[in-house]
DNA sequence: CGCAGCCTTGACCATTATCAACGCTGGTGG
DNA sequence: CCACCAGCGTTGATAATGGTCAAGGCTGCG
């Protein structure tokens, strides 16, 4: 399992997580399902790391020795083709979890989009805990279930949606995922570059840039700054995202 | 969770599954992790169904009342956009499992590609069993982990690979998944139509047809019949699939 | 044998990629 | 404090991959 994002229901937990970077393992959103003694054991296992923007958290092919819980910042999970083509398979935020893997090596890379802090657990010890705590395993399965549904949505986006529809979907989904900013309605923080958005949506930077300009021209969004925008017409944007761009015209 | 394919390690289990369609729940590949009494309980819960080609097993939006274990045939899992665009997110075969879902309704559809037989379990009873059997939950998490890794691979395919690379990847992956045919090396059974392949790979039928013809012309494959082909040059096909098409030229 | 459905092939088109130039912006050092 | 520079973003012109439209062929079944 590559990465597990926190569940929508866990929104409070997520926010909490982002606020308690000092308390290490307790920041782990799954903690809600654990008893106090288990939490203490997790705490004891955890390393706290801070990594600068651009730094690598996980390298594709490396032995899978750790699992991670993100406590602040934004992480990109990605895969590369030998010639350098890149697919970003997800952006992770505070409260999200990553690193579980079926084999002994990671099959993906993870890098900091902005300065990131994480709790790092030895994989074997974490596995041990999982075996002993069905509640933990249950929570992870719950998350994995959710993550698989999200993956199907990303597949229809990549396989069947137009560039406009992809951007619209992205802009609507992103704020739900990022607890870093209080959810001012319509306000979207874009910690990632155009290039990262492009590699997430299966497009090029030029197309991303052009489509954002077009959405702006159509009055659907306003570009506040390079890394911040406003959704002006959520309804029409949603219709676009769902492939009903013409219904509302 | 939409669908869980059997693990590669479970190849023997899978084959067994496809051979014992008569024994119902015991065909469920996860059974390997359950004790005999649990198996008997599963057996008691299961309906055995046979559905004709083209029939619907799960409709998007329907209340999620069952989970399914496929005992023979091929199932397509898909999502639709309102205007009819279709993305097939996976093909399932004997031994695969589907239907777990985070919400109360299915968020995808499942339809028989060819005549299919399944074991159907009431979702609530299955959940109950999961709660009582950590081994079952563990097995499902294991599978989900694997399925998530596969989803990442499909994302790089859909987001970054060319039509040729997509077809090459598909032809190489498919036989590993389908236990219906003894794994004659290089022999690929294609139970699905060109249209289904296209909707799985994010292409059109015409492109699928043209690329298959091109692969044939290049001596990489031979089209034995409409639903059967031979891989003549696995190495070059693999190189193509991995985006190293030029390396071997 | 005939028909329906699927597949293939061809001609043309559109969306998006590629290539190129330029502009903005934020950080650094004079 | 300002000027410069590097990196990122935007915009434009052109190209290419794959989509669309159309016609015809195969195949398997009644």
C-alpha cells in the first residue's frame, strides 16, 4: 500500500493532527482507533523528521524499512518511467499515512512539495502492532477501501476526461484534502507547481496554464496569486468536473 | 473498496478456485486464511449465482448489500460519466473479490464480460465475520495493499504511456491475472471485446485495433483468433510496455 | 445463407504536446 | 536598496498522437 489519505469523516482528526506536530505519534490520525497504551508504544517507536522542500522521503526501489505519518506540509507520491516521464499518483497532507507495501522494497517515490514534517515508524515494529491491534488493522483497511475508490476516480479522470474537466476536478477535490488552511469556502491553496499539477493530471505545464487562464476568462475561478486561487462559480465548475460542461451553458 | 484481485503468490489458490465452482464459499481465495469452522459459516452465508454475458452484477448507486467472490469467468468493473464515456477500472477473474465499499451504496458498476459464476455474501454478515476474524481482515488488507500498487501502475499507464505502451502493458499483465487458461507461455486469452480493452486503456476501439495490427506487423505478437493471441517477442514487448521502446531498436 | 455485431482500415480532424520566446517574481549579492 | 538572475509561468506557433467519421470485411450464429 502506497499511501493512505485520511478519511473525510476524520476531518477533525486531520486538523488536530496538523496542529500537534510536537506530539509525534499521537498526531497519527489512526490514533483515534487506538487505546492509550498502544499510543504510548507508537510514540516510543516514532522518529520525528523535518524535510525541506524538494527532499526525498522515499526512493523507488529502496528497501521498505519505514512507514510514515505526515504531520505538516504536502508530499507528492510518484512513479517514473525510464525516460523521465513522471506520474504523480497523489498529494498527501497532514494526517495522511504512507509506506505500507506488499513487497520488501518501495515501488514508488515520495518527495516533499513544501517543507514537511513526518513521524517515521520502523516497518517491522508497525507490522507487529498491527498484528496485535485489530482496531489498527481495521482502520487501515477502512482507509485502503476509501483510497481504492479514489483511485478509480483518478482512473476515469486520466482515461476519459478532457483537460478542462481534469483541472476542474482537481481544484474541487484539493481543498477537501488539505487541512493546512481553514476551509474558507472557495479558497484553494496550491502548494505545488504547475509542473506537479500537470504530472498529476496527465497533462503538460503549458496545458495546465492555458486551461487555468481559460477558466479565469470564463469567470469560474480567480487567480489570487501563483499558489492561491478562488473558486467563483462552484456549481459550473462541478458540472465541468463531472463531464456535464454543456448542461449549464 | 471496489475490487480485490487475488495475490500473485496465491496463484495456486486461484487455480484451485476456478476448479471448484461447486463448493461455493470454499472457492473464495481468502479461504486459505480461515479455519474450517469459519469456512463452514461462510459457506452457509453464500448464494451461488450464474450470470450470462453482459449481465449486471453491481449497478452504480445501488445500495451495497452484497460482496462477491468470482468463481469463474471475467467481470468488468467500470465507472461512467453522464454523457456515456466509460472507464473500465479493472477486469476480474476467478478468485477475485469485489463489493466492499466505504459507503452504503456502490460507487461503480460490475458486469459480466462472459458467462460468470460468483458466490454472493450479504455484506453485513461478511462484515460481522471480518470483525471476528482478524485473519480475514488481514488478508483483505494485504490484498488491498496490492490492489493500490496496481492502481498506481494503471495511473502511470493512463497518464503517461502512449497507445503502443498501453497495449503492450495490457497484453503482458493479462495472462497473469486470468486463471481460466493454463499458463501456456506467450498465450493470451482475450475474453473482452476491443471496445472493452479501449475503455480499460483510455483509448478508442480504432486505436486498439490499429495498434494490435502494428504490433503484429512488427513481429511482436500474432493474432491467433479474435479472442486469442500469441506473444512472439516478450522481451521487446516488455521493453515497449516499460517505456523503453527505443532501447532495443 | 444471411444478417448483426464486431473488427479493421482509411481519410480527416481536434485536442493536446512540443518548441520557442517572453514575462513575472522572489531571492541574492553588490 | 536596487539590480540582476534563475526558475517558474504564460502565451503563441506548429506538430503529432490519437479521436472521429465513414466504409467495408469478417465471423459466428440462427
